[in-house]
C-alpha cells in the first residue's frame, strides 16, 4: 500500500525519524524497493530479509461500487497479499521481528455497544468474513514467532483523501446531512493518529 493515503504520510514520518523504508513494488524491484506480485505468488525474499518490520497496508478500496468482481478484488487483495508476506517473513529465520497489517473494524458485531479486541464474537456479512480470513492469512508469520499486529482501522479521516474527502463532496453541493438517520455508530480515525500508531 505504498502509494495509498496512509503510506503517503507514514513513509515521510518514518524516514524523518531516521528509519530506512523500502516499499513493495509490483513493477520490478530495485535497491530502493521490494518486488512482489501477489497474483502470481512472487516476492523478493532477499528484500524481505533486510527488514526488521513490515507494515502491510495494501488492499483494494472498499469505497467503490461493489460488483461481484470488485468484491473478489477486495477479498483477494487482502488475503493473498497478506499470506504471501507472512510466508516470506516466516522463511527469514526470525530476521523480521514485527508484521503490522491493516485490518478492519468490520470484524466486530454491528450494534451500539463498544467493541475491542476482548469483545466476544465477530460480525457477520461480507466485510466481517474478509477481515476474519485476512487476519488468519498472517498465521504463517505468527507460527514462526513473528509479532503480528492487526490494526483494526475504521474510516480514515483527512482533508487529503479517504472517507472525509468522500463525505465533503456532497456537502459542497448542499447535499450533506445525516446519513441513514444519523444515529448509527461510525468508527473513524484521524490520519495523523493512525500514522502515529
């Protein structure tokens, strides 16, 4: 997810703090990136071996019309990519210490009760199923002793893009207001807070 909204802030944040960052690149790797092709199951093991930690943010957007094809993209882009990275990290004989994976709050049950990692049960529906499989895809890394962190992220808010940009567009045309009655819960996080996390 090196070209996405979150990585666009995370990469400068990390490099300014003195960290070296090597993004994954689908179109060939070089010394500054790590080649990977999740659809073909290819990843640069030598590049992974140079990493102390991996932050995996890649996945097809959910903010698009949900055709059958796009739903398959949402599911496959998360599960296939995560499994490929987890297996590659597991092969590195404990060189990779931490794998941080973007995940989703959609794993939690719907309703008006607060939920967290200790909440019993999970949600239902397409996104909840995707999140369960997405998190399970990291199991090879966990089994290899790598610390795996699933960031269960809600809507990311920033004037630079994400959910806020989509909400602002109709409001600029006088079409803003409560959505679906305005009483439902909406889990969100500010982009700066997410980068800090």
